[in-house]
C-alpha cells in the first residue's frame, strides 16, 4: 500500500462537488490524473477578466467640444486630478493623451 495514499477528495477547496459535470480530468506533467473543479475554473476566469478590465485604461470618448473644454480648463490651471474627475479619465497617461489630441485639434483649427 502506498504510504501517501489518500482517499480522493469529494469536494474542492471552495466546497464545490468534485463529481459529474463539475469535474475536469487531465493528465499533469508527471502523468498523474488531476481532477479540477469546473466551477472554480469559471471563478478564476471571471476574476482574471475583471483584473484585465481594471488594468485596461478607460478612455472616455470626448467630442471636439469636450476636448476644447478640457484644454481650456487645463490652460486655466485646473489640476490634472480635477480634470480627470471632471472628464471621467482613469489615469494621467490617458489625460495627457486626450490633452495632446485637444492640442492637435486646436492647431488644426488654427
Ligand atoms: Zn470548486
């Protein structure tokens, strides 16, 4: 009898049943069968998606008028933090990109 023999777990760490449709079996690198919990996998995937979404800068769609207002406010000395809040920008890099866009627009307009 193998010294490290343990009865197979019936539930995963989160308490999902390790049976039926909730179980996925695969071979690990050593050739052992690994059972994994489908529900936990879905949770991990969803968490990963959220994480990626949180890291992706939200770039507000500003129309020309808003871009001009943004630039005006910036030139009036409104702080970047205030500008970000006012225009719904998630970070300073995005704010700078929008300001660049606004400057280009102003230059084009002459
Ligand atoms: Zn689970």
